[in-house]
C-alpha cells in the first residue's frame, strides 16, 4: 500500500477525497467541503490537511480565505477511489 493511500483510510478522509475526485473543476471552501462530504466542520478542518499532504488538493489563498481545488495531475493517481 502506498503511503499516500495509507493516509486515506479514514472513511471521513475518503469522503473528502472522493468529493474532490468527483468535482475536479470546482473550488471549495471548508464549509462547502464539510457540507457536501457530510463531515463535521471541525473534522473537515483537521482532515483536509491529510488530503493536501497526498497532493490531491491544492490550496488557494485569497486574502485571509483558503480555498481548495483538485490537483488534476495528482487526481489521476487516485482514480481507483472514484
């Protein structure tokens, strides 16, 4: 098992990762990720860091706001989750 996949074992992390794989063209804030992945906001805040660490998600900083989008090149490695 690769170290990247090992970080995605938690079902909540999987739901977050699948959201980004299913909506590759969307840009999300934490609230939208939490809502669409059906993961509590506090957990989303903590778990998004794991998903970013895998390279699946990129962070966009706009002022004080962080937005997240799928890294399309990295997403190809994760297509098995889809």
